[in-house]
C-alpha cells in the first residue's frame, strides 16, 4: 500500500521536516560517513527528516527526500538551480551536452533532438533491439555461469548506435568502451570528496581520459563526414547535422558534446536497468517463473513488438520494481544559484542539493515492505495513489530524461526475450554491491549469474 503523505506531490503546502545532522568531525563534517558508503548515508538522512542539512568538508549539502520538496526543486523552481558541483566538473567530458548544459542553449538542443525519441521512431528501435537480443541469446544457449553485464552493455551500445547514429562497427565499440572506462574512473574520482582536483595535475587518469576523448573526437569526425555525403535522416545524428526550420545545423563542438553524452549516458542507463532486473529475477525464482509464464502466454516465445508493450503489465511492473530498488540514476544533484524555498525552508545560494532516488525509492513512508522485491505492488490503483516524486527513476520537470520512453521500449524487448528463454540464479551467496559511477552499476560492471535454458 502507499503510505499517507502530509504534503502534496506537486509542491510544498506545509513545511516538511528539517534537521541538521551533527558534524562527525570539525574539519570534515560528515564526509567520513558519506565517503564510506554514500547509499547508506542517503538512507540515514531519509530516516531523519524530509530535508537534512549536513556538511561535507566546506560544502553545505541538503539531502532532500520528501516528494513535495523534491517537486519544489525539479518542477516548481528549476531556474533557482544549476547542475551540481561534480556535474559541472564533468564538462571536461560532456561539454555543454544535455547531461551538463544549462540555460537557453540546453533548451535549444533539447528541442532539436527531441524528435529522435518520438513514439513514431520506437518501432525502429524495437526492431533493432529484437534482432540484436536474439543474436545475443544464441550465445547463451549453452548455459552455465556467465558474466552477463558485458553482454548487456554491448547489446545496449549496439542498439543505441544503430538507432541514433545509423552505424555500429568494432571500431566504434572499442573507442566508446575505452571512453566509458575513463569516464567511470573520472566520475568516481570527482565524487571522492577528499580528491579536490583529480584532473588538475598530470596523472594516469588525466592522460587516459584526454587520450580517450581525442580518439572519440576523431571517430565522430569521420562519422560526421560520412553522413554528410549521405541523404539526410531523422535519427539523433541526422537532426544535429541538418537542423530544422527553427534549429540550424549544429557546430562541430555541439556535435561532439551531444554525441559523447548520448553514446555514454544513453546506453549505460538502459544496460544498468536491464542488468539489475536480471539480478533481482535471479534472486526471486518464483517471480521470474511467473513473469516467464505470463510472457509466454501473451507472446508465445516471440520477442515483443512495439505494439505488444502496452499490454505487458507484469513485465512493466517487474521493470519498475527493479528500478525502484536499483535506480540506474540513483541520485540527482543541484547547486542553488538564488535563494529558494524548498519544502517550506529557505536554502542559501551555493548550497548543494541532493535528491537520492536510492533512499526515496526504499522508504517505508511510501512503500509497504520497501526492501522486498514485489512486482505485484504496481497495480493501477497503487500507481495512481503514489506521491509523484516517491518514484522518479528518470528525474522530472523540464530536465526529465529525454530517453525515458526509449529506456522502457528497449529494456522491455530485451527482458521480454531473456525472461521467456532463460532461468537465472545466483552464483555467489553474498549480495551484489552497487557501484556509484555515472550510473548505479552492479559490482563495478560485473554480474555473474548461472543461466539455464527454459524448456
């Protein structure tokens, strides 16, 4: 059931609970606890109050977990915030792309590429995904123990490159894989509060990141030149190249920034969501069997088509429940740029605001037995009653993820194939440890499962 809320999900009608967390250290504040395990720290804050003020070294941080206060940040006062301190530093990788850009330029680019994610193009994405997932499934028929995460991440990169860039080849895969590794290491280093400027001085990390970016720039340059010689297309890269009546063709810098953002963040988000879903199905064989039976009854063993997806309610519930427990985008962060009331409390300029999906999605305030995997909770009545920002795997407001529907279409097709054909079980008895990178990854990119073919 959904727990009752004292505030509206559309914004604060009364002040939400607010506490200041006592400092553990007069120098570091609460940085030691955060550094030890950020996810556990967010959970501690969620239990303490709807807004928790804390200090991490010199930064005043506000951990916001009340859905009404989250709405204040994401939908009511978005112009009072910019991307967080860490994300602003990630411009070294993503430039002014959708992940890190701000203001009118961001809005301009968002409108330009939006048609690439229109529902009319999802049939094409579904066809690519069906074909590529079938090919991957063939390599799994022998069963046994397999690290499925590399397969899933390669599959999602393949789908994205084909549907958004019109090409996929070993060179693209190699270059993107190298940049992903460098990006993950950079994100982890920038999130480490004791490493103030990990890219300021010469280091192995900086050398590898800049070398990977240079290689990516050269590859995108070759791809752009090839596409300029072809008829225009309506995919992501085509929209950037040709523009529209209201949007002229993009500059080389915009093409690079948006391409690196799409290729890195786009495929990894879906891959993490699919991988975590396979993990929870491996942990819960009864629910996995029920899903397989439902899919077989509706699809007869075939891969889902785009027209099937609206009717696969148990698959949607399973995917949503997996992303509730393991949200790929596990926290959103913003910096206050003008005084603003959030949850009925004034936040100062310069304060860092963190909205941790991880803690909100696992809150007993909104979910009965919140740490249990229970797809059956996602009835139409439950969805309607749930506070709007008690579940927000893809953010919300004007900066909601442009690929929200893309993630559902691609993830549903992949899981629709794999759940019908394979039974997954755990190899290790210890739980998989989440890794806080650009997205929430299983065990820093490893997910060893035992695979058996269903008969």
